[in-house]
C-alpha cells in the first residue's frame, strides 16, 4: 500500500507513494477537508483541476446529515458527492474533543447530544467502523479519544488506554471492499504515553498510522514535540498522518520530521474571511490597501483566481458580499497548499529539500489572524 521511494539526507523527510483502489497518491500530500461531503466553496471539477489527490470526510457529521440511508441509497460517499478520487474519513474521534460540552465518554464509546437537535447519538469502535464501511472511504480511521492538551495526567492516561482498547475493536470490524484502516496514536506531549500508545497501535498492524491529539490548542513547540516523540515509534514502511495540521510553514517543518499526510481547514476557513495565503505569509484581500491593486493575489501563481482576476476585483466582490469573492480566495488558498506539497515532492526527488525548507522558513511570516483561526479550527 505504501512505498517509500526516497529519504532526505538532511532531515526525516520522505518521498512516497500510497496506493488505494481509486488511485495512487504521491506523498507528502495535503488533503482538502470535505467534512460534510463537500470542500467548502469548491466543486469537484475545481479540485481535480488544481491537482487534488485525496479529500477528507467526517464520520460524525455525515452520519447526522444526510444520514447513512441516503448515502447507502446513492451507493457510497464517492457517488453521492461525485468525487472519483480517494477519500479518507475521520472516525469522529476529533469530535470527542471539539464537542466536549455535548458528549459523555463511556468505556465502550461516546454518547453525543446532536449539535443540531439534541437527539442522542452513540459512537464507539463498532459504530464508527460501520459508518465508514457504508461511506465506502478508501482509508478509514480507527475510533479514538482525542483529549485536550491541558487535561490532567489521569485524564490523558485514560484517553490513551481507551484509544488502545478501541483500536483493537476497530481492527476486528468488517470493512468495505479494498478499504484500508489507519490507527491513531494519542498521548499529548508525554513521551512515555506516546511510546506506550504507539507500540500498542503498531502491534495491531494497521495499514497506516496517524499522530492524533495535535492542533488542539497547544503552543506550536508542544505540537512539534508531540510529533517528534511519536515518529520514532512508527514503522518506516507505513504512511504517517498528522491530523488537523497545519499552516504551510508548519507542514514544511512536519515533513522534515517524517510526516507524509496532512489535512487542514485553514485554506477555505480563512478565505471566507477574505484572507489569502502567499509565500510571504498571509494578507487581507478584503483590506483597503489592495483597493486599486490590479495584480493577482500572488505573482506567478497558476491558480484560476490568479490567472484571471486582480486583487482589486476580488476585494470588491468580498466587500459587496458576492459569493464569487470567497470562492476565488478559496481556490487560491487550496491551490497554494497543494502547490507547496508539489514543490516539497519535487525538492525531495531532486535532493534539494534542505534549501527549500530554509528559504520557505525565511520568507513565510504568519499573521495573528491566521494563528487565531488555527486555534479556532482546533
């Protein structure tokens, strides 16, 4: 399933190839987030044209709306949303963290109160795998407990024990045809817990492994530490996925730490606020400073928005609340993330990743708005 093609001489970065029933994925790879069977503001044609290899869907949200009967009637999630390429589905473990106010954790799973109407929903290893089997995703995630970064030691230990136990149950559940399953490692920034969890999850011989419990409100150094202390315990011949990360600069640094796969809501989330990603960081397209700038969001960018429209025009659309404005910024931001991954792969193949990493870090300066949006995404 995963083929390691080349490793970087200056870091732990890896060039790889992940094979699924619906296509081959070149890694490192960014996966646009399609939580509710759509990548916000973008259609499948646009995603394919900009080189998207795989997108992400969400078990919890799709189970609530539209519900399994509808997706089963359509055939599977691919048919329902007209997406022919691979899909990875999150198991709902992140919602154990993000919806903490409306859920109760039990030994065998989590009882949620629907964020829509308050109805009861139970999600455990069996339920999460059954939902993903109906969705027919190419990669399903094991159900885990994602604890907050500031929880106490006892809560963190209990979350790790449940994650391990639930992973064993997930491993035993039936799958959709040709469906792969990834295990998830938890443990916060505690080296001993991370090692304990990683060893137990790896022993179950999943098809790939995710580093969970990152981007949950912790400072960036702690996030990097969690990845650094987990990576040595993951097998080199399986794909490694850092869940819910990150900014472009963070992804470059995490590739250097041995990560192969990423997902992040930031490209479309900040686009809806009129913020664009560039090689020098981010800037507000909606701001008055670009009112008369008749140049693209980023010079040299080959996305549809930059090839056809100016900052002045897109700012106008945003300020008069025209949907096209946020769509164009979403196109640019998503293309930018995908382009960074293409460049990383090219430099890994050429043996020049160290230079690319240095240059990217020197030029990219994140803004407070994007860092705040990242915290909100957590």
